C-alpha cells in the first residue's frame, strides 16, 4: 500500500525552517516562518503564560477528558475577546480546535457538510495553507484581487469588482487583521463596504483571525471582525492563540459559527462537536486552559496585554526603521509601504530570483514571494537587510 504514495510538495514556509537550520553561516537572518522573536532571536514564553502554567500545576487535579467542544469557559472567553458581546450569545456556536489551522480545517468541513457546492473565495495572495486544505478537501475555490504589488497597498477596487461575482451561499475568506502575506489591510470603511456587498449577494464571510493584537492593538484588530459579525447574519471565525499568546506548539484555536437566529445554534453546535469527534475527538486542552486562566484573571490579563503591547510596539519600530533604512539604501520611496503595513508580515515585491540571491549570497531567508517576517529583524540586521535588498534590485 505505502508504495502507492506519491511524494507531497514541501510546505514553502515550513521548508525554510530546516533550510535555515542547515545553513552554517553565522550571519544568516531568518525572516521566514511567522513566529515572533525578540531582539535576541528568542521566541519567549510570555510572562502571563508562565504564571498561569505555575498556577495550573498547583491546582490541576485531573487530566481526564474535557468536552468535545473544549471547555465552555475557554470558548466563552475567546468569544468575548474577539466579539466583545456584539452578537447575542445564543447565536454563537463554538469549538476549541488544534490551533488556527485546526479551526480553518473544521470550518471548511462544516461548509462541506452544509453546502458542498459552495465556492470558497480567497484573497490573491493568501496564506498558502488556505488553498492547500481546500484543494485537499476537494472543494471549489476561486480568487479575488487583493494586493496592488506596484504600490504595496490593497487593490480595493479590484477586490470589490471580483467579489461582485460571488453567488448566493458562496463563502468569502477574509483576513481579520494583519493580512498574511502582504501586511496590507482594509480600512474599517472598506470593511463596511465588503459587509454590504456580501449581504447583498447572500454570501458568507469566513474570517481568519490569527494575529489579533499584532497590528493596531487587541481591540482595533478585532474591530473588522466585530463589524462583520454585527452586520452579517451568518459568519464563521477561525481564531488562533499561537501568536498573541505565544503558545505556538500548544495548538490553541477556536472556531466560532454565528447563526442567523438562536434557534439554529444547537444544531450548529452539534455539528461542530461531531466534526471534532470525527477528526481528533477532544481538542488540545493545555493552551486553552492557560488562555482561559489569563483572560479570566484581571492581574494576568493586564500582564499579558502589557507584554503583547511591547511585542506590537517592537514590530512597529522595526517597520519604521526598515522603511527608513530601505529609503536610504535604495535612494527611493519604493519601500515606504513597509511602515504603514501591519502585523508580522510585509511583501517586499522582489522577484523569486532576487529572493534566491538574498538567500544564497547574503544568508537572508524569506518566503519565495518575498514575504518577510518583520519580527525576525533587530536593530543590527535592519541595515544589513536594507543594503542587501538595494544590492539585489541593482
Ligand atoms: C506563517 O504564515 O508563517 C505562519 O502562519 C506559520 C504557518 O503555519 O505557516
């Protein structure tokens, strides 16, 4: 049987982790996978997470199974953090999932159960694992324009023109904040126009919220999701705690499905629990428990928010410094957009050959589409990257 297997293509982002490890150069710079790193290159365990883990070790008396949907307290705390009460609780169904990817996978499976013929609309570009999972599940997908590479900004006119083609019941996947890979985001006014368009078309928004707190702040980053949730009758939200709680390997995510009316909630909830059971039974608990403890304890919440804000400010400073350094090194404003992008990523707009030269000649690793992880930089490496980019673009 196993001899019938064909090799799978390596994940373009995760592949970089190994390539970087294998590179013996001491001067190498890792701007690949979306993991926050401090100025020393460490991905720290956040202070509030450490404190919660200590408490948990003391108070946890059992590791027996939780509910199929995860702990209700976790799901409620996440709904509160994301939606802040903008949708009545009796319209919300939710399950804990193994990370944000697990939430996306479960959402797509839910769509497949409810509307197998629906087309999923993806931004061009998007996180490569979106189309990969959709293709794997054998679902229909198409793209809408999103990014204007020549200006480094959102091509909003193109986006609206393409979304005008959605059919009733189609699902439109949107990055709630900190668009991955471009770093370019809609304004709230543009989000409102998208909500109106989707409602007019009877299409369903599906929001991927993996970076809440990394862009303009915890509340500001949730504002587009809240706007959509307030205006659209039916919404799916896949959220991740990997980045904002720094608990990547704990696999902590949540899928929230908003029903148009309270009467549909129980069946939706039952289907979400069913899907968890089919795929992995119970979702991972440790990370979810830490998040619940942090969000339900004002002292831990304050500590966590303060550190998250430090992380965000650090990335903003790096953005500004990189934009300035690129302006100086290239003697042009071509890369000014880096300062106005938000989140971990910016797409620099280099060719695959230029990206390869940066890796081969300068030991600088970024995704092939020239997406960089801003947090992979520090005060020392910002000018090195700027000079190298200036060199490869000639
Ligand atoms: C990324 O885009 O680098 C992150 O979301 C990590 C991943 O799983 O790809």
